[in-house]
C-alpha cells in the first residue's frame, strides 16, 4: 500500500536519500548526521528547512515502519546508516524515482524545470521520455499535473505523498476550481442565487432572554402593590 500521508520531514528525508544515492554514491548509505545536513542544505531545496537531530531520527523511524527506509551499517562500524527502499516500495523505475525526488525536494515544477534539474539524478535523452515518466507517476497516483493558469507557459506537477507538501494548497485550489466549474456546481450556485435571502439579524424577532418573563411579572406585581400603597396615602 502506497502511503500518501507522509509528514514534511518524512518527505524531505526520503527525498534526500534518493538524491544522495545518485549524486554522492561513495557516501551512501547516509549517517543520521549526514542525512540531517542533506535535509538542511540551502541549495536545491525549496523550502529551506532546519531539522534538528530528533526530527530526523523520528522521520527515519517512521519511514522504517512504512518500509520506505532501512537501517544498515558497515561491518565494524558503530555509526547507524540509512538507505531508502522507495523504488521497490512504490513500484517505480529509475527515471520516475528521480522526478519524484525532485518534486519532494523542490516543490511543484514544470516539465522544463524538471528536465534541467534532473541531470544529476537521471539523464533523460529528450523531453519525450521525461513526459512519459511523469505520466507514469500521474497514472500511479504519485503525482498530479495542474491545469495551466493564465500567464503560465507550462503546466506544473507536484507529488502526492503528503497532504502537507509544498503545493498542497495549489492542489486544493485546482480541485476547487475544477469542481466550481462543473455543471453540478453551476446549477447549485444558480439555485442559491434564486433562493430568497435570509432576513438580516436586525430584522428577525428577538427572543426574550431566559428568565426575563418571570422578572417582568414580578415587577408588575411590585408596581401594583406600590400603586395601592400610594392610593391609601392619598386617601388619608
């Protein structure tokens, strides 16, 4: 089962493990400290974060329970190291995994941006193979392609491994915009416009506060008693 509820820290950790396996194979698997530095680096990251050691430890522990990361260590070494199992767990190829890592590390991007940034992770011979890899991610429900907005030359894509991922608000906006333009949404809006407007709060009849009627009755009794007393005094 593919998880789609990873936290931002888990997404960053997994993306870094995929990236470093391709870009620095001599240093892979990564120690926890190296993984923390990779997560917090300021280049090739959007947004830039500052995860502490506890946050990285918690993220790799959870990813381990999800079978996306595995603990490993070299013989004779006391340093814990980690490697990812994303390719086999998610069922994607090398090209798709490279694109997914870029989306995890740098947020929503256009195919052109992905091609220019993917050289370090996977070399696509042309735009066609990259588009095909993107479509496979979309068909696997691991990525989404946004509709082109006014003024944009290319559509953007984002991963779907986390509801809190960068670009999730854009995903929600795209889905809301799509549903708002559907025939059902248009009909519902027309029905709301045709319905009579609810009266303003100032036009509605105010209800007496609890106990008010009892207090008014008591005051009326007291007023009646005072009138009787006043009448007796006048007669005297």
